[in-house]
């Protein structure tokens, strides 16, 4: 929507539509209020929450817009091994995620490439408001990672808060079968497919200095 506003201005349509009534800063403020209300209005109708969490995967490709609209945003970028991501998507397509997950290894690989390259490129320009870490770290040291995130958000916490967060995240009783795969590949992908994923993602891995256990 910001692109539409800027496009109208570039075409000299400052006296038409929203461009006539709102300058760009005011337009951004209205979009911000709409997004917060639409996304969190039902769970926080009075707007009392200090922090909102929004984890739509496609946000990885929208960081420039997010950075413009939310001056106090903290982007948490979890990067998972591309072979594990593709494996997870293919398995999801055969069960709980059949309505949205691709069955194509090539498309799943391309999705990882686009999301990770966009988020790394745009996120690293955001300085301290961008926090990048590996999925393996999330699995091996969730307590230490959470403590670091709380510190960045300037939120008060203690060991009990950390333990409660980990316990809630570990409770998979309400999740559909096959939703949680952990940090392993269950051989859904054959050896050739795993090699192809590695080969196709190698340029992105090298460009941004990424590494994964077992590489």
C-alpha cells in the first residue's frame, strides 16, 4: 500500500484520493493503526500490550515496509537448514498442510532462497533492530536465546518466565499430527533431492555467510 501511495505521488496525483488528504507520514500512521487493530484488536482491545508478536513467514520479504512503518520493531530471523525446511514442507503437503504447502522440491527450495536472501539482505541494514540466529541454536539453547530476546526488548523476566515459555512451546498436544519435526530429516527427501537442495541454496548460504550442522 505504501508503494501505491508513492506511485500516485510520482505520477503527479497529489491532489487525487488519499494523497490529497494525507501526507506520507500520516498515511503510514493510519496504516499502522489499521494493521495493529486488525491483527491484535480482538486479543488486546484496549491496546495495553507492550509488545506484539507477528510471525507470518512472508514478513521475510517485507522488511523494508515493516522497518518504515514500525520504528520500534525488533525483527527475529530464525534461519533453518534448507534441507530441513524443504523436507518439512513436503511432509506437510501430504497431511496437515496440504491446502497450502507445495509438493514440489524445486518450489520449496525456491521459497527458502527468496525468503532467506530477502530477510538477510534487508534485515542486516536495520542494525540492532534485526536479530538473526539459527534454528539449531533455538533447539539447543532456548533459555539463553529467550533471555537475549527479552533483554533486547527491555522486558523484565526471571528463570520462571523462561521456563514457562519453554514449557508452553514444548506442549504439542494441540498441534496436528506431523506438525513438529524437530531438528532432523526423516528421509522424506531422497539423497538426490537433498543434494539438489544443497546445490541450489549454496549461493545464498555463501553470500550471507550461513552455516548449518552437518554441512
